[in-house]
C-alpha cells in the first residue's frame, strides 16, 4: 500500500513536470518565432471591428 502511493505520487509529479515543460517550450517557441500575443490580439480586434 505504502509503495503504491509513493509510486502514484511520483507518476503525478512526472506528469505535471512534463506538462509544465511542454507549456514552457511552447511559449518560448512562440516568443522566439516573433509571435507577440498583444499584437495579435490588437490585430484581431481591428479585423473584427468592421464585421460587427
């Protein structure tokens, strides 16, 4: 019982760590590729404004 709970805790930690690193690398790639979230949001609003 004790070993199973420790193993489950390790699995959860590994999953959370891999997920956070994936998110970090995803954001880093967006920044390195020149994607600015604020610029894209402002461009999207300017594009959607005439449609409304």
